[in-house]
C-alpha cells in the first residue's frame, strides 16, 4: 500500500497543479469581484449621478456594463474547462516520462497536443495582459473619485468636481458631474458603496494579475514538458535501434554457430 501511494504521488504533476490552483484563484477573484464591482457601479451611476438607461437599442454605459458581465460569465466557464485540460495534459506528460521504458509509448499526436497547448496558453497570456490593463482603468477612475472625497474633507471650501465626460462614460452633449458642494456628492463619499466598489475593483485587478502569472507558469511547465517529451522520444528511438542491432547481432552469431556445427558434423 505504501509503495502504491508513493507511485501515485510520484505521478502527480505538482507544477501543473500549482499553476491550476493559481489560475482558478485568479479567475475566481476577477470574475466574482468584477461582477459585484460592476453592479456597484450601476447603483452609483443611478443614485448619485442620476443616470438612466437609454430607451431602444442605444449602447450606453449600462449596456456596456451588462456586456462586461456576460463576458465575465464566459471567462469563468472557459478557463474552468481550460484549467482541467491543462491538468490532464500534465498528468499524461508526467506519465509518459515516468513510464518511458514501460508499455507506454509517446506518440506524435501527443507531441502535437503539447505544442498546441503551448501556443494556446501564449495567446491566453496576452489576452490576460490586456484584461489586466483594461481592469486598471476603473481602478484609476475610482481612485480619482476617492481622492476627491478625501481632499474635500481635508480642505474646507474646496470646490472639486468629477465630470463623467472626461472618462467617456457619457457623450459630450450630456453633462453628468458632481461637485463637492452638492448634497449627492457628500452622500456618495459617506456611503460604504463607493469604498466597497473601489476595493472590489482592486481585488479584481489582483485576480487578473494572478491569472497572468498562472499563464506564465503554465508556459514554463508546458515548455519543460515539451523538451522532456522530445528528449524522451529520442531516447526511445535510440533504445529501439539499440535493441534491434543487438537482436541482429544475436541472430548473426546464432547462424554462424549453426554453420560451424554443421561443418563439424
């Protein structure tokens, strides 16, 4: 039983396991906190900036937020499946290397699958870099708003304003801004909703960064596995050629022995 447990533990791809845990943690933080932060943003825009949804098929800020929520659902489902696939690939690659001299044979299809995963993971890494850069934008916006609220309480009589037209949330013709002298701005700064949404976006940004690190980790693991499998294939071919030559030498030696025996007889 102990030997069986040691064999099972030796076949676990620990590097892929660590990368999978990091990927799931990053995606969970990004999707969960990002979804709640977007919901909080909708409430802030409707309550304190007095924005309403546009009628018809006009694409406004609320429509874009709904689209981002659906994208988050897709990202969560896609990377849950992709993490499982990468983990399975790690198990098969580890098993192929461990059982090099056994019955398991490394096929060309397996090497092609490993190369395909390397290319796909590289593309996903670039995509997560873009997601991280995009997630930093609402963090920057909320940091500006949080700074205005803090400065308004420190400096008496300061007339500071936040105009949504500066961030492209509304069109130039619409004037949606709040100033420190207004009652809605004071309520917004005193509410826990602003502080919670700001910190949720920060955690979502950290989750996207963790997903990028997981993709880099996966690239390192997949590249190492590819190199090991390629080296193992060469070793496998060498062993096959060596055993074939030894068999031919043995056959030649047996034939000569028989010929000498027949000549002696």
